[in-house]
C-alpha cells in the first residue's frame, strides 16, 4: 500500500474546501493547486509556502508527479481536464457535473475503459447524509415494500450565484446537471436500478432579462427498470433557503424530508410518524472524498463508484436533452 497520495487541486472556489480537508489528511500530501485567479494563488502561497501554485492546468500536470487531482474548476472545463488526466494515468475526483453533453460523456467513458486502472469518482455528497443512509439501509432490509414513486426537489436558494457569478458567464450552464443530479443520484442509490427513459421541461421566468441565459427551473419524469417513477425538480430561482426535499412512496411506508425535517409514516389512518436525524455535519461531505482516497490506497470500494457517476450523468444528460426536444428520450449509457 502506498504510504501517501500526492494530490493536486484545480479550482479554489468549491475546491478550497477540498484543499483545507486534504492538507490535514495524514494519508495525503497536497503538493499543488491551480486557479486562474492570481490573488487566490498568492494567498495560498503566503499561508502555505510549501505548496506549489499554478495558473496553468497543463503546466501543473506536466511538472508535478500526481496520484490524484481534485477537479473543481468551472463546469465547462471539466471534460477536457478529465481527459488529460486520464491520458496521464492520474486518478480523478471531480465536482459534478463531470461534463456538459453526450459527446463529452462518451469520450470520457471510452477513455476510462481504455485506461481501466484510472480511478474516477465525483462529489455526490447527499448519499452520505445521515437520514439517507438510514433510508437506504431500511430499503435494503426490505422495510419499504414495493416502492412506486420518488419525488426530489433541489431548491437552490442562492439566486445571486447564478445572476452574478461564473454560472452566468460560461457558454452553457444546466441547473439539472448542477442541482437535480444529486436527487437522481439518491434515487439510484435507493433503488439500485438503471433508468430507462426520461421526459422533461424547463422555464426561465425568474431570471428573465438578466445576465443568466439558461433555464433557472427544470423538472423531469424518470422511469426506472423496476417500474418506479421519479419526479426530479431543479429550482434555482426560488425564494427559500437552500435545501433538498425527498419523498419516497412505498406500499407500506412513506418517507418525507422537507426543510429541516425527515419523517417515516407507516399508516394513512393516523398522524404518528418516526422522526429521523437531519443534522448534516461537514464530515458527511468530506467522507465521500476520503472514501475515494481509501479506494486508491487499498482497493476498497468507494462510496461513489465510477459506475455510479457515469450512470447518473447519463440520466441527467438525457433529461437535459428531453427538455430541448419535448419528448420522451431513452437513456443512453
């Protein structure tokens, strides 16, 4: 087993959280960071002089001997950076989404197939939230019999980020790929089934006549192999604090999480329910990355596998396609 992984981080927005976590992790050695913002790099260099800083991604991966790179750049750079890392046999942990269209998706999938030893994961953090871990366990134990419908809402509650920051400046941004993908991942996590077809719609009412040029609201219906139907919503223009809503309807039980509350109902004849813990510690988020690091060091299965990332990405891209075509689309894996 390798004693320490040599790691680089690309992007010091969300990536700064990875940076702070990794520099304290004993099984890792954070040796380099990359960002196009020189002020951010200067701040890193001032506080952590032993860490090498780069404005050029290509230069960083050329000069440094890296075992793993955490990709947290803007969404439109993910695909090209992933392909370059695969070509150099460097393991990858990428912020969602890994790409923005099917052309990029199939290039990455083909490259990963050729370079099968490259390990690949993504920061799909909701599946490690404590209440969802409990629900997944209960489903696996057969406590939820005959699930027939799942509803998921990603209520962003951070409108200023799509109006004034990088999401309004890149060539294309998808609220489905940036938000709803988390709920699609949860459905797959619960069901352990592939989706077969999708239909969707979207609108841009809230951000009309602003710098943000894309749909700020999307919704979709996803049909899974088992016959389960999911409705997934990505709501980025909402006036409500950031949160996720999940409802799971089975023949004998119903799980509902709304804003800061999670409950399991076992009867329609009374209002009693089991309350679940929804306290979401930061440790639950970093565990996704740490489990991936452990998988590189020990070959242990990570919390989010390469297959998970590819499958969820395919469903999300198909939903985005259906929003444009207005018809049912078959999911292509």
